[in-house]
C-alpha cells in the first residue's frame, strides 16, 4: 500500500492544479489520514471484540 502514497499525492496535486503549492494538497491528505486513523482503529477493534462474543 505504501507504493500508492506518491501516486495519490501526485494525483491530488494534479486535481488541485490552480492551487499555488503542492504542499497544500499533500498536507491536507496527511492531515486527513492522521485524523481518520484513530477512528478506523477504534471501529476495527470494536468489530473484532464483538465477533469474539458471537
């Protein structure tokens, strides 16, 4: 999966072309990944715990 990260950053930079810097779109992507990681971790852990009891 790590091989897709540079491709995703480049794609985001191409989509937001009129934006003055590439750092803005990659910064937003990194921020979104860091914001949603704990949420996904908690949901996955909860799902695993619920499956253990059934």
